[in-house]
C-alpha cells in the first residue's frame, strides 16, 4: 500500500493491463486479415448450426465436424501471424515488470536465506558470508553436498539497500539485498554465465568467470496483490485484466478477433 492507503501495485497492474489490452487489439487489427477472419468465423457458426439442425443425419454431422476442424485450423492460422508481432515485446515487458512486481523486499526483523551454489564440494568448507551492518547471521551455515550448496539464515535488522559478500579462496562475490518497502527492482539470484537464464531470472550483472561460485540466491517473498476481494500473483492478474480490456476495446474499435 502507498502512504495514503492506495494499493499502488494493483493500480500499476491495472494500468499496464489496459494499455497492453488496447495495443494488442490495435496491432491485431492492423496485422491480421480482418475480412478473412470474419468469413472464417461465419463458416464456423454455420457448421455449428448445421450440427444442431441435422443432428439426426449422420453424413451431415460427420461432414460438419470435418469442416469445423478445417475452419478452426484456418482461424488459428489467421490469428497466429499477429501474435508474432507482440509475443517478443510482451515477453520482454513481463520479464521487466516482474523485477518490480514479482517479489517484495524483506521487512525489518524478517529472517531469510542466502544460498550459494559452488562448483564442487571442496569449496563448501572454504566459503564464508560477510554481511554489512544492518544484517546479521542467526544460525550456522548449512552445507548441502548433494546440491553443491551452502545456506545461511540471516536477519534483517533495519531497512537498507545492502551488498553481501561471499568469500572463498582469494576471491569475493557480491549480491544485492533490499530491506524495506515499496516497489524496488529486485533480483532473487545472481548467476555466473548462463545468458538466457540470467535474461529471465536475474537483473544483476553476471558473476565474473571463476572456478568457485556459480550462483548466489536470496529468497525474497513472492508479492501478493489484493484486487477485487482476491489475492493475486501479478502475472495472473495482468493476463485476466488485459484479456478483459482487449475484449472491451475490440468491441469499441470493431476489430475481429
């Protein structure tokens, strides 16, 4: 909630959904063959009507089912082309928005886990966690040899934008940790290499090439958005609202979908 009790995350999702719903309808209208879609939908309606009117005539029913499948395939073909124009930018938008809306920063006094995945088990005993003032380790490190992981339980003592360091061998690897409120840009994991995985999961620079640490992960809590009496993950709320907005704008603009 904002300082005035306004549900800021919900307002942002509603705004994004309305804009995206409108843009998708407009792009669909310009990129699709509207006349062909209209004709194909009319054919589908006619074949469905034939099933109801001639349900006691097996040859007509079989022929109608065949034409329904044919018209459905034609419709999907016509609808797929406009999707090519929106799927890449839409995916990019979702990935970027998830940095702000997918997770919540830690609250003061909240405990959380910091996990590091190392290259081999021999590194586990040599890894140590260095924390700035405002964060404190509350339990001994837990080694998970089967996963090549080491985990520390940490407590957030006060708000702040922190950098934690993992020391192993003669090298230090850092990770950002945010304690507070609002909608900061959060990255649950920092990765070594793995470009495509970093593109979708991390907003921090890659860990420099090394023979010790593969990733550092912080378990931020998932953000839950209250809307219309329900609690939502923002992506589900976005898809529902953008579909509703799309159908509204489709009717207003007279675009066949």
